[in-house]
């Protein structure tokens, strides 16, 4: 059973340079109790996809096409893409049914209030817990995210916490309304590797314990491979390959997916600097190459085909799909 079904999602932004499609026909499901991952280099539309699901697109952005069906236990199914800015269902989307954590805790925490104050505000907003029990519940949440001394930490300000602790506090705040979907957008990117692993383990443990679904977003395919059940590989606003994680690891098909895997084995030059493995950089969303958007960087591009025709989705199996001319019948 699916908690979320995203279909043919197109998200556009109006900018000084014109209208840009940041997400361009994205489809995937998030199964109940499972973790779906979105991976791809910076700028490919991961965050915009998440923001569309949460219905928090900035004012210059809108959903041009497609649907985001959310199957709520209590409210039945509804299409997030059709909710108006003042729809009452948005209250559900923001905290009770879905919650989101970000790379930067400062997006969630205001520096001038204690973390306790801010988490209790979320508890008041998203639960029916009586006022005199909210502090106790906050301590329980801090305990759940394995913050030591929660009775003391609750009265500390964000700056008094280490980066990892702040991230834990942000997770506690996200859990306040017992959401069924937790969207984690690069939640550990600003942390060092050891803390990163602790936070990812915490998220996976919490997901198991609470039976939540997760949408895990990361630019690092290694992290995605370790934490998800299903993966969508994104490039310039499209999912170019979608597969169960195990299957993707065993049998990556899109040249971009293979290049991403190879990029984990980063190469170091003589001066010890790390070199990115995938040559070339991601074109911006205003200059999407013709044909397959990856063709200028692809080692297997076929002249006269990949640079002119848009590849269609090929179903490799019921659960594995790839959008690449190499697998189109016509190319063979
Ligand atoms: N508010 C905005 N206005 C205009 N363009 C935007 C806005 N937010 C994001 N974009 C564009 O949408 C594309 C996808 O961005 P994003 O989803 O943030 O990428 P990422 O995969 O790194 O999360 C980028 O080209 C970005 O410049
Ligand atoms: Mg992002």
C-alpha cells in the first residue's frame, strides 16, 4: 500500500530570466512504512519535489501539472497538488501527517528561543496534549532522539547545542505530531562523517519503531544506498532510473546511475584534493540539453539519437524502470 503517489509532477518557477521547469514529469510512490530515496547532483530538483509534496513551494513556484495523492488514514485520500493556500488539509500536511527536516537546523530553529520552547510550540500545534503535559512530552521526544540530559537540554538555546545535537532536536520537533511521512532533505550534509552515521542510524531506528514512511533526499548515492528501500535517480528535473535499492546496487542501468556510483570512489590528485568523478557539470535548468539531458556528459551517448530524441521510460521489470536510449528497442 502506498502512502504517497506522485504522478507526472511538473513544478515551475517564474524568475527574472523567464519561466523554468525545475521538476519535469516526476512519478514515484512512497510505500507505507518504507523509505524512498531521491538522489542526484545539486540542482536536479530533489528539494523542489519535496517542497511540492509538503506544499511549501515559494511564491514564485507552482505545480504546473501532475498529482500528489496522499492516502491519509483519517482524512481519506486527497491530492496535495490541488490544495489551495488556505485549505484546512494543509494543517495535516504540515506536521500531523507529514513533517520535514532540513540540512540546516537554522531553517527550523529560531536562535532567540530555547529548543524546548520551540518544540513545545510544535506539540501545541500538532497534538491534543494538554498544556501541563507538553513539557514532559517534549522531554520524552528529546529522549527518543537520544539527546543526553533532556531535562537540562530542553532549556538550552540552539547555539548551545552541537551540530549533531541540533539535528536531533530538529528531528524531535518533526516527530511532535507523530507524522506518518518524514521527509529528510540532506539531513546530515553539514555534519562530519561520524555524526552523519549516528543521525542516519537514528532516523532508521525511529522509522522502524514508529512505522513511518520516509522520503530520504541526498546527493550522495552511498548514503541513499545504505538507508532506503527504493531509489529514484534524478537528473535535471527527471527521474532517469527508479528501482528497489538492492536491485539498483546489483544492476544499475542508466549511465548516470553508474557514474554516480563510481563517483563515490573519489579520486585524489597529487596535491591530495578530491576530484569529482563525473566529468562536466550539471547544466542549469534554463539550458537543458536537447534529447537526453545527460548526453553531453555520457560516455555511451549515441550520436544522432541521444542528442536529438527524448528517451522514454523502459520497464526493465515491474519495479525497475530506466529512461535511456540504450535500453529502447529502437536503439538495439
Ligand atoms: N525559488 C526558486 N526560484 C527559481 N528557481 C528555483 C527556486 N528554487 C529552486 N529553483 C531551481 O530549481 C532547480 C532544482 O532545485 P533544487 O530542487 O533545490 O535542487 P536539489 O536537487 O539540489 O535539491 C534548480 O535549477 C534551482 O535553481
Ligand atoms: Mg536540495
